[in-house]
């Protein structure tokens, strides 16, 4: 069984909420009352908020990764320079 894509789940949930609100009498006979619909709406909003937070964290991660990559390149250049100087010093001393 495959999992539905995130956007599809959100759209299906929005459609379901609209249907539940449009037909409260029919669905309440089967146990889906206004409280259930409210819980569904609140959970949808929570998921959307968490998704926004996650997207912001992904953007921050990309920025930090680029920053770290730049500093790592600097570190490698400094290490390379140090190795050259040490090698020249050892060769001259030997």
C-alpha cells in the first residue's frame, strides 16, 4: 500500500471538512459530530503550521550547510599551508 502525497492528504482533508460541514445531520447519525469536525480542522491547521516550521528549518539548514562548507574550505586551505611549511622546515632541517 502506498502513502498519499502530503499535498493530497491536505486537499482531501479540506474537502472532507467541507463535506462534513455541509452534511452534519447525515454524518452525525454515524458518530461524526461538530466536535469531530472541529478536531479535524484543528489537526489540519497544526499539520500545516508544523510543515511551515519544517520548511523554515530546511531553509536554515541549507544556509548553515553553505556556511559550514565555506569554513571547511578555509580550514582545508589553512591545513594545506601548514603542511607545506612543516614539510619545508623538516626538509631544510634534515
